[in-house]
């Protein structure tokens, strides 16, 4: 027998009607009422999302947004009924973000964040999701630059914050910050799930993943080649632009009782063992997809290179002392390049949002 999901007994009542226009002819029911607290969580506040109802002017919505104009007056299911209240449900939209947008178009500015008020990236992300959905970017012109500067300079960091910034800069048309944010995501992604589940612009997720995996390959492949070089005592392998070779100290004609050169072969084995153990310890031996970011892998490799053990008199025999700087350069060179499609969109959005004046 299928289980039945019971409503949360602690669900609060729906908030009072929010009047944007006392003479408004339309009721917008925004959001979904649901419990957002895990059933296994017993301590702290019990949190819920609730539906907000707004009384609005349908003509004001239609003048502001071609999407709303088509929805309300284009013969769709949301059109005004012949009798009864005109109610339109928007369950997928954020009530808080919708309140800001409706406040702007109805000139109810007391509900709009002040220019000098700290707005979070999450707030601005939700707002720009709706301006994209309803083609309302132009109504943010008085606030767009200040709000964008605010979230950019907030000092917040982290992958989720930058995922929100990626969408915000895309919607408001800030090409420089969009490119910088996409590059950050390529450098600092730990797994692709968060990126693939996020709201991202077209042809961006794939490019970020390609940059990420290409950078990891550029970092790890030279070390794999070096370990092969050490184990097989081959030469001619390019290690970050320089020819790699096994140990050249000592004579290969002076063998000990085990058949091993007492100096060069021991040096090769010590270095090979160190790299093998270090790769396993850091998880780099697993190969792609790596659970680490490009930045983390580069830092691990720099630490590995700086601590290579040496036999006495063998400090410079493995030609790897230049690798630390090369590793850092590879990580820093991970850069997203916007396509023609991206640039055209960003330029058009910048005009709409007011970041670029015509």
C-alpha cells in the first residue's frame, strides 16, 4: 500500500493579503506552502515556505512585461474568468522576489531594498530569475549597478555564491564579471553535480567542465609521465616544457650485489616511491573525474614538489625544481572565454539593465 504524505501539523496560516493596488482586479498567489525542515530534525525553529497572495492591477503587469501581457490577455488559462475572482497561481516563483518586482511596477517603493541597503546574492539571484522569466530586466535600471556592486563586494565566497553570481551577471549584462565568475567556477569546482543542477546560461556548464578537466589533465599528466620515466629509466619526456630524465649521478656500470646501481637506481626508486605515495595520499592516483578543485590539486602538487627527498649529492638530478612555478601558472591560466552568443546576450542585457547607456 502506498504511503500517504501527511501535511505538517505546524504549518502556519497563509499571510495576510498584500495589497499592491487597492483597486487591483487580479490576485496573484505566489509560491508553495511546504515544510522545509527535515523530519529527522527535532531542535531549533520549524521552518516553512508559504504562499503569498498579492492584489495587483492586471494592466500594470501587462504594460511592464510582454510575458504577463500574453499570459493574462492572450487567451491562456490565466486569462480573466467570466465570473468569480480572477486568481492566477505562480507556485514556482519566490514570493519575496515577486514582492520586490510588484512593488517596483506599482510604485510601492517601501518594499524595495534601498540603494545603500545590503542585498544578498541569494536575494538578487531570485530577483533576476524572475526578471529573466517575465522579461522585466528593464525595471531594475535604477538599482542594477548598485545592487550588483553590493553583492560583488560583499566579501562572500564559495562555490554556491559564485553560481548565483554567474546567473546575476548574465541577466544584468556584466561581461567582465560574468567571465571572471565562470573562470572561478572552472578553477574551484569539486564535483560536477552542483554545477549541473544549478541554473546556468546556455553553453556555459559544458565549457566550464571542459576547462576544469583539461586543467587537471595538464597538471597531472606531466607527473604521470615523470613517474613512468623514473620507473623505466627513459628520457625525452617533456616535463612542463623541460626534458625529463632519470637520475644521472653515479655510474650505471658500478652495480652492487643486488644488481642495483648504489646511487642512481636508488635515487630513482626513492623519487618514484615518493611520488607514488604522495599521489595516493592526496587522491590524485584515482584519475578523472577528480573530487578536488583545480586550485586544490595545484596546491597539493606544489607541496609535493617542494618536499621531494634526495640522496646526498642528488638534489638537482631529477630536473623538477621548476615545476612548482609551472603548476601555479597552469592553475592561474584557467580562463573562460565567452562565445559570440554570450557576448551578444550580455551586451543586450547591459542596455536593458542600464549598465551600458545607449
